[in-house]
């Protein structure tokens, strides 16, 4: 069984910074892409940033220049968010494409962490 656990959300003033962390655990053979998504009320989840096993990154336009995704180790990913804006207020979800010990590859999601940016 594989789990993703997020941490680091909270309340911050506009212009401030937060770092979200996600740690994967369980019967993991290899983690391929790890990513952060966010979801506004009543909307679909949208990609914020992603990082591949080899370290290639991809960012939403809204995140470029302000957010940085990095792999803390083989089973953990961080999202450093600077210059936060009220429109960054959302629930943030960790996502990972994981090959487990049965060599089956699946998409996994964490339960989410809330980020609130006050103006």
C-alpha cells in the first residue's frame, strides 16, 4: 500500500512564503513524476508544478518565477511558494506516479493541505 502525506499548508499574508512538503511511503519500487495540484472550490484540480524522476520540471504559468518544486529525496517533494497572492488560496494536493513492488504503476494522491493567503 502506498500513501502520500502532505504538510506545510496554512495562513500567510500576501507577499509571504510557504513550503509544502509531501512524503510517500509504502511498497514503493520507484517514484516517477511527483507534482502539486491545487483546487479552487467548485473547480477541477489544476497542475501547479511537476518534477520528473530525472529532475525535469514543469510549472503552470501562474507559478513560474514564484514557485519552485524540488525532490527532497527519492520519495519526497517540496513546493516552495514565494510572493504569494490571494489568488493562490486553494487546497493543494500532492500527486505521484508510483511503480510499486508488484511493478504496477499507478497514480496516487494525498489528502490535500489548505493554503490561505490574506490580502
